[in-house]
């Protein structure tokens, strides 16, 4: 079993997906309990913008495989 607090750690590289926008690569910059912050992912001149309580997919590459959460 994978424990979420071991996955989302400071300096961890993650992928964010918020359809219909493309996937964005980001870095976790801070973790506080069940909340985490990332640097603003940018691709070209586009910035990923999320609405309050908007659902996103978060993916993390780990030694044992790729972990993805669909209910963030």
C-alpha cells in the first residue's frame, strides 16, 4: 500500500492534468497536512489556471511504478 504523505514531498516532480488543458509538469514546493503547493507550471506562454475546488489528476513517477490519483 502506498501512503500519500510519502508520495507528495517537497521537490517531488509531479504531472497535473486538468482537461481539456494539456498535462503540465510541476514541482511540489510545500506540503502542509493534506494540502500541497506547486510552482506554477508553464508551457510556452500558457499557465495552468485552476478554479477553486476544481478536480484534477495528479501523477507521480515512483521507483515501483507510476501513481495517479483521479480525485484530487
